[in-house]
C-alpha cells in the first residue's frame, strides 16, 4: 500500500467526485470539515492531452487545498498516458514558481469507470469501460506507466453483464492503490438499494488495497451501516456532502468517540458538541420533523454558506454558479422555499449577506 494511503486512520472519509460541484471551494470546505481526501470532478483525458485551456483550468488550485485526487475520464489509453504526464509536469512546475504554482495538492490519479451520463457513456468512456475490460486495463496501465502517484479507480457494482467482481478479477494484478465502489448498477443510476455484498466481495478480492464504499451515505448512521456490512476501509460521500459538508466531521467524531449513534447530520456548534444540535433528517426523513429545531442551528448554517461563498469568489467573478450549492443548505428548513427563491437569484456576497441577515 502506498505510504499516502497508509497514513490515514480508518475509516477513511472521501469527498466523492461530482461534476459541477467538487471544485476548489467545496473541496476546501469539506477538508476543513474533516474529509481526508477530496476528488476533483471528472476531467477529460483527451482535453488535458490536447492542453485545452478550459480543461487545464480544472487543475488550478487554491491555497489550503490538499489530498486532492484528480479524476480522469476518456477512452483512449494514449490520451490517459499524456494527461497523466501533464499532471506530473504541472506538479513539477508547481514546485518552482508563479503566484499559485507553488500549490501542489495532487496526491493521486483516479480513472472513472462509473459514469452513466449519456454524453460520456456513448463515447465508450465512464461506466461503458466496465464492459470493455481490455480497454480499461490498457487505460490503467497507461496511467500507471506515466506517474509515481498512487493510482485508483472508481467502479459500479455492475454494468450490463459485467459485475464489479469480474472487473476487479481482470485488473487485480495491477498495482492499483485504491478502489471506490459505487454500490449501484448502471441500470439503477443514482437511486435505489446499495449492493453491500458486492463492495464486501471487492474488499475480499483486494485485501491489501484501500476500498471505499460509496452510495447513499447521507448521515453517520448510513456510514456506519456501509462500514459494518462491507468491511471496507472508508466511505466516499457525494450528494450527502451537499449542503452539509460537516457530515465528515460528524462521522469522524462518532468513530473517535463511539457513543449513541447520530441519526442526523448537524453543523458544528460553536463551543458545543455537534451531537446536541438537532437538525433532524435533512434528507430522507420526515420533513415535518425539521421545524423550529432546524432554526436553532441556522447561525451555523449561515456561517458555512458565507465561508463557502468567500472561498468560491477566490476563483469566480460572481456567485451565479454557486446557487446550486447554496440551495442545498436550506433544504428542510421551515422557510426553505422562500429562501430558495432568493438564493437562486443571488450574484454578489453583499446580496447573500443580506438574504442571510433575516
Ligand atoms: C451531480 C453529480 C455529479 C457526479 N459526477 C461524477 C464524476 O465526475 N465522476 C464520478 O466518478 N462520479 C460522479 N458522480 C457519482 C458520485 O461520485 C457517486 O458515485 C454517486 O452520486 C453515489 O454517491 P452518493 O449516493 O453519495 O451521491 C456524480 C454524481 C452526481 C450526483
């Protein structure tokens, strides 16, 4: 196991990749809230290989970023090799000069074998590669050949006729450092039951490799169930971190001081124990349960939103692209729809502050 992965106390907590969401600002917020590693959104290997300006911009980082795994997608092993080389050179350049070039938070390269989005799948990339094991292997080999960084892959429990187990059997002799398994099939997309058995089998097939279970983790309880049922080394959290980046800290807290299980996820209270704050069931539970108790922690939600916006403005001119994140923070609050209406129009920090003052 590479030194990088052996340094973490288990369970390892990862912010899973989300296109359009896991940018620098959100990655920093999640790191500050207890995530151990954070993924970029998927980046086109072809785009990087061609040195496309927009694609290269996705490799710009902010001070404070660390433990970033760059995720690549594509179909062409040669492009993956070139993209990997560029990531390496970028790291080298990072160490030398430039106002932001001294920042090199990249700790790993990941290959996307799980994306079902039509525009990715139809090109033969993402989840489609689980049905093209030979090509998948060539891609992983090309990445491994061109980097000393730990290489990881993200897979689904099944894509058409190929199970995660068969896919891993085919690749398991390669020095892959980590596997994140989304416990849903391609057909399930992003909802439905998690196949814990498949994740457990992958850990059995790869006892010396870090295996992270992913899918449906929206609370400490969900993380506990995933870890208990699969024996995996940690969890990858995607949508469960939206509007509640403190989920990582809550899970950490539970495992550092096991006690009564938290059935809900709460933001950290200033000077207090997060477990006493109550924001029942932001997701998946009875919305009527939120009510006045949600308002108790409104100051903490507000300060997290402002911190998020300030980080975001370090790389963006206005808050328009952040609106989709902001609305997640008010989900389940009694006045959510009124707040939502305002948040989807916000552009500046001053406007956001005004909305949150009330
Ligand atoms: C908006 C969105 C964007 C996503 N983008 C990516 C991506 O770029 N790469 C990837 O491997 N998975 C991507 N995923 C999948 C997630 O990483 C994760 O596997 C999936 O959402 C299940 O986890 P969750 O139940 O915690 O959300 C995306 C999911 C969502 C909802």
